[in-house]
C-alpha cells in the first residue's frame, strides 16, 4: 500500500507543476520558476508519470492479492482494497484539477448559478466585468469553453451553487467538486461487491479492478470528472432497485442522468431487474414507461425547484464540437469526408461526419430497445450484463469520447465472471487510460513534453504489462479469478 501512497504523492507534486492553476496562490508562486520553463514542466510531467507507474504497480499487486482470496478471506481482501483506495486518493483530495481543466469549469458554472445567471444560457465569460467575483474564478477555465453553456444536468450545478455560497475561492470550489466525485466513489465501493456476488464474481477483485485502478485515480479522483459521481449513482440505482423496489432505483437513475444524461441508462437494468421472469413484450413496455417516467421526474424536478429549468438539453451538443480520436464514429466520418474531398465529390464539409454520428446514435437507441424487449428479466446477473453491454455501445458509438468515459463501462464489466482474456483486457485498458491521462490538452502546444511523456508511458506500459514478471502477475490475477468464480458457482449450486 505504501508504494501507492508514494505514487499518489508524486502525482500531486508533479501535478502542481503541470496543472493549470489561477494566480494568487502561494504554492503556485513558489513553484513559478519551475512551472514557467519548458524543462521544469517536462520534469514535472515525468514525476507525474513516475507516480502513476508506482500507483499502477501497487494496483496490480493489490488485484493479485484480491484474486487469491478464498471465500472467507474475500471480506478481508475487500477491506484492504477499500483502505488502499482511501490511502491513494487522500493525497489528491486538495489538488487542483489534474490532467484536465474541466474542474475549473465546474467551479465557474456553480458560481454562475449563485450569481443568478443560468449556466445553460451564459458561459464563464459572464463572470468577467461588472459581474466579476473576488478571485481569478475564470483563469483556469479552458478558453474553448469560456462562452459555451453547461452540458450537465442540475445535480453538479446545485452542488456548485451551494459551495459558492460559502466561498468564492476557485481552489476551494474545486475541492468541493472533487468531494462530489468521491461520493460517487463511495457509492461504487458500496454497490460493486453486491453486483459481483449477483454475477458470481470475486467481490474483492471486482472492487479492486475499479476503485483503486489508475483509470479511476487519475481521471475520477485527480481529474475530478463528474462521470465518477454519475456511475456511482448508476451502480447504486441497480442495487437499490433490487433491495428497495423499482421506484427507488428509478429515482437514483434519474439523479445519475441529472449529472450526465447517459446515467439515465441505469433504467435499463432497473427495468429488467424488477420485471417478472416470464414478462411479455407488453408488460416490459409498460414497466419501461413507468420506470422512465419516475426517472425523468427525478431528473427534471431538482432543476425546476432550483430555478435552473431544463436548458441543459439545448447544450448537449457542446461536447461534440470537439473531435476526439477515441470516437469511432468521428474517425469513420472524418475519413469518409477526407475521401470525398480527395475524390472531388463536392459534398459539404462534415457531411459524412454528421451522417455517421447520427447513425451511431440511432444504433444505440435500437440496441437499448432490443435489450429491453429480449434480454432475460428478473435476474440480477442478466440485468448487470445488459447494462454493461449498453454502456459499452454508448461509449463505442459516442460522437465524442474522452479517457474518463471508460468509467461508464468498467464497473459493470468488472463485476462479471470474466475469462482470462477479458480480465487481461480490462486490466490493460484501465492501466493505459490511467498512464496516458497526463497527455491531455492541458499540455497545449508543449510538443516536447508530450513526446517525452509518451515515451515514458510506453516504457511504463511495457514494464507493467509485457515483461515476464508482468505476465506472471497478470496470469495470477486472471487464473485466480476464474478459479474463484467457478468455486463460487459450484458452492451456490451445491
């Protein structure tokens, strides 16, 4: 565990060098000679990457220990996983937003609400000038988003409004938003063992693969993206639906959508889980409408009560204004547009991009409808598998995909009974998504730093995944997981 703590401290130390931080803070002024030079920023980036590598190594060891735990020892292993998650997250609690500037946008949007301005109609620029507030609230916001409305539901904006009523200090506001993300992490810590037991998987290993992973620590905790709160509410919605009924589950699914709209897809699992096993198509449709109606009410009413309305619906296209290389529809549409230009087809710019993105979204809707109408009902394992399938399709077919979007999928895959290849793939994705987090657009124009960082990431990935010792470690995780899952299944049917 100590190796992970050291890694987290290195991430914090290097992050203070490479992160965007408004002026006026003593720690920033003290480090300005390092922050202001290319060599200093490169050194800070290498320190961050070294910290992430240590965290990754400690995580792999933790997962192997969890995989080796037998039935009675799984509770002890689960406690160890949760303790490691707390220990590795704690040094990052008061850090500025790392690897992304979205946290500063959250702070500015909460301040807009507190100042009586709708973030669905005004961008952070509206805090500059006559309506400006004490402190450099907008200095950390990415210029790309300064004039754009917020594409988020009312939940994070209400939290930001409450925080802005206590302090106008941007860094403190960021800490509050990180605390909201950690609420999602706590919900995952509570829900994942239950989901894993439904699916016949090792609850300690499933929790370890998610809670303490480099993907979660780097993007959810350090990056404080509200996707972590969204997915925590989604997992809690599924568990609560089974233990307390579909209405409670639908409410939590609606609140997840109130963070980010894809969170509402937890309703798929809520519907399937709370239907009778022999439910026919008409009964499925009626129940889906009931669950959806409650979820929509839970999504809309907080915004209406707070005076925010539902203006975020008009801002849902804002993230799609940026083309990201992780989006398959964007890559395909861009390639088709390029071919059309080379052939002189005379099609408008972005014509194929728009078509491919639209078709991808239609495919998601069709998949959701098919899952709701044909997937087995009344079974926890099948419901979680259906949710994993839907979220995987949403990410794969999304018009924009960032590293932290993989948080939408990993928790619902990690609780499944996975074979060796699937577990190895999940470990590799989580590790690489954590290691490459510093290669974010926050390194604007720092090409030498990006190249240096890429080389360090490549070297760390080889050491952690491809060396003989790494392969033995991965084999220990996957083999023991398969064995424990089979043993659990035999015990359940014994």
